[in-house]
C-alpha cells in the first residue's frame, strides 16, 4: 500500500516520518511539502520519500507541482491521500478526483471551526473541501459539530483526538502541601482569538469575587498577548495571574506537573 500526504506549508515533519519508518515498514509513505528553502527530494529509506518544494510564487512553480502530481500518481499509484487544512484539502480533493484516489481531509484548526463562521469566502471553501473529501477527521466533537453546521454529512466526519504522551505527565502529590495553598490553574496555548483567553480571565474574576484561593499561569505568546495583559490589570488580577511567555517544549511538563 502507498500512503500519500500533502502538508502544504508545513515543513517540519521528521518525527512523523520516523514514526512511519518504525511502525509501518510495509507501507510506502510519500510526503509532499511546500514553502521549503529549496526544491529537493529526500529518500529516508526504500519506503519513505519526502518531496520538498518552494512556495508557489510563479507559473514555473505551479507547473512543477502539476508535473509532480502526475509523476506521483502514475508511478507510485497512492492508495489514499491525506491532507491537512482546508486549502490543501481542496487541492488534493481535485487531484484525488482526477486520479480516482480517496481523500482524507484532516481538520485541525481555525480554518475549519472559526474562519468559516466569520467569512463568507472561507465558509464556501470549507464546504467545498468537505464535499471533495471522502472522510474528514476532526480533533474534537466540537469541530465535528462545526462540520455538520457546514452541511457536511455526519457519516463523513470522524473524531480522533490528538494523542498525549502520558509518561511526560507526573503530577506532584499535593497531599503533603499546606491545606490552604492556592489552587494552581495552567493554560498553555497561543494568544489568538480562537483560544478565548478573555473567557478564562473573566472566570478568574468570578473566582476572586467568591474568595477562591487560586493562581493562573499562562504559557504562550501571540497577537493578543498585550491585550490579555491589559485585561488582567484592568480587572486587578495581577496577584492571581502570571504570564510566562514562550517556553521550550521540554520545559512545559514541569509546569503541567505543578498544576491542579
């Protein structure tokens, strides 16, 4: 079997390739990514090929893409196409129809559960991606409901939650702590509209009004970072909320282990 994946503008892919090599030695895996530094092909082993292409900037890059698709689907004959995000899934949906290859649209973010509901253009694109795809994978039941709102058949939509390595999460035993210690809350995520930081900040305001002894730690950066900082000061929650900013991935579990 041959598995073809189109990742659009995501170029970091080594971990998933290594996973494929280890766990699926009998499956041929072809990855196609855009917006790389140069045009090249990396052959990891006899079963894994990573094709990297520069961003679509002119007619020459588009012609190269079309040639690549013809070569991939006539030489390797993929059994299935997996693509991530709306635009990428539209492109691959069309390719799949041409070469009669089933397509999986992996919906992972705001291009499916946020922008279609604030932009008419994005709404049409999301519906089109859903129509072209044989299966749509969402990472939550909420996103599945968003797909249904876009008139995508419920039978097409499957929910598969993002995996979590529980071996990295070892909460510190709290029973030895002082009984009146504050309740530790942790939020990890980019400061952007879809994360709704204002909702958790206003909840913290209610906790303060009810004399709950708590502390909130916020990890992450983003376009709304300063706006949320201002909201915290405006609500006089400085003593209850800490902004840590960007944190190395291997340090995140330290914060997770301390949280309640």
